[in-house]
């Protein structure tokens, strides 16, 4: 294989090494995409701290700059945004369309632009190829606020327009995180009161709503699935700090377990992790909170629990406060070296478990029951995974394969690491500090 192509970077990993030390999670990627879009709601300056320097965030900033956003990096992880000269017509351009297709979060530009300027175009967003990811929730919610949907006759790009959005009662057909964020942002500038039921209540949405309230919005019910938004005439400036990325925290817990290492995960905002530590405990992985830090001790063996009636443990994703789908792949990888068996059920996306083919090639005992379910028979370290050449299919599966490679005997090559760079900042360098033998080539 030719690894000399400068435009094609891969990870080369020599596994089966014990790690140690401290690692700090970056700012939350999913929150960053929401709150950066929210800066479109005001012409005044908004400053955001703890912004991760990752591809998806940088692509979104570039997209907004095309619209006229003044975006300035004012610190290593701090940005200033000012949307006082926005040109919504740019959303019709081929350039915008191409950039938006590379980023799932581009859909959340629509709500703020529609609410503030009366019209927004919506190219089909991109992102991970993990199955069908419909945008009906976004369109239906915005339609209920009074938006009319049309299509550009020349480009066939759909658009929404409304001279003034009007508050109403909205019952979401699914608790979509990005759908909730989009509708909430639009409703802040709508006329009257919007009641949003079956809203997503993930910590990212909580953070967004708190930021909007500091900008002058009137949102109540924050943290629940029933939000009430009283529309206001305008929003103003604020300063916001992103929470630690709970997906990184869960990934680092899995990393410690799979490398039989003691790691200290710093500044985790432990109370915001919800059920994540409990799910890893069911897989036999112990974690100990120390204020906002988490200590994951070295453990030679970890055993998967059974349900109280003796039946096989099942780990599945669910809307918050259930287990986040972004950590299903990490839980699956951890299970491969545990003692016992577990059914991993990925309910939300039908293509997210296909990466198990690589794990099976590494020696894992996994039965892929269907696109949503996989049964893992843990090896309990009797047989270590072996290094192979593989490719990262999406952000979360890519990191799961990286963790497997760090645990495996021999050398592994992971291709398509741009997928990992979309969601994890400078991950190889941070792992090297812990003692991992990983290099980008």
C-alpha cells in the first residue's frame, strides 16, 4: 500500500502497551455546533470559550464566514463571532451547498437565519454515513412556526420563508437533538409563545438554552422535555463556555479498560455524564469520581453483569437521560475483552455497527445479528486482538477501532483518519503523552 500520498494520512499504532497519566477532554463538539449557529441570531458580538479545534467546527465557521459572519480566534480555544453583516442569499450558491453537504450541523443554520431574515435555504446536510438521518423534524417544526416551504426552480434547493414566525404548540415526532436546537433558536425570535413537547433534553440543549437566555431569550423548562419559549424582539451579546465533551470522557474510560491502564480524566463535569459511568460499570469497568475528575484504576479482568433474572446483559442507546448512541461503539469494543457476553443494540442508526467486521478480523468474537444488534462474547484476555489494516468509517467507530488497535498485539494501520479529526482534537499527540505508540504518517 502507498502511504506516501501527502493528502492521505493514516495512523500507525503499535499496541499492547500500558498507558498512564492524565488527560483532559476537549470542549463538547455537539454543543459547539449548536451554539456557534446561535450567534447568527444577533448582530452583537458573542464570545465562546473552550471551542475544540476540530474539522467539523472549523468547517462550520468557514460556512458562516461565507454568509458574512465575522469570526475571529482570540485564544487557543476561544472565538469571537459577530453576525452584523449577514447575506442570506449566499445560501443559494453552489459553494455553500457543497460546504453544507460535508457537515451535518449545517442544518442548524436554517432556524436562526429564517427567524432573523425571513428566508433560509437548506441544502441536504452531510456528516457521518451511519444510516438514514432524516430532517423532517426540523422542517415540520419550522412549518408549525409559520414557515412556508418552497424550492428554487433552477437549483432545486429547498427553502423556508416567513415574514414573521409565530409561536405555537409543537409536539415533536422524535426527540431530535439538532431538531430541538433548530426549533428553539427560531422560536426565540418568533411572535408569541412556543410550547415544545418531546424536546430533546441532552446537556447540549441545556447549554444552548442557558446561553440564549443570557442573550435575552425567555426559555423555561430547561433540562426537561417540555420547553416554553416566549418570543422576543432581539437578542444581544454574551459570553459562553462549552462543557467538557462527554463522548471523549466515555472514550477515555473505554481506553483505560482496553489497555488495562490507570488513567485520570480531568475536568469532566461529572454530574453532566448521566448514566455513562453506570453503563461502563455494568461492563465491569470501575470509575471513581474525584470532584470533577474521574479515576479509572488498572484492572486485570472486568466482568459483564447479567440481569437479575440471569439473562444476558443488553446495552442499548436511548434519548437522554438514556445512554448516548455516540458511545455504543466504545461499549462494544470494551466488551470484546470482558468476561461474559452482552447484546449491543444500536436502535437509532442502522449502519453504525458495520465496523464490527474489522473487530472480527482482529479476533473478536462478535455475532452481527442484524444492522442494529450485535452479540459480543468477551475474550477475557485469553486471546488478545491482533493488529490489522482497517479504515475509519465514521467519527465514533474510528475511535473505537483506535482503542482496539492500542489494545491489540502487533501493528495496526487506520486509514481515513480525517473522520476521527472531525470530532477529536489532536488525539494522537494527547495519547502519546499517556505512553501510546501512535504516529500520524
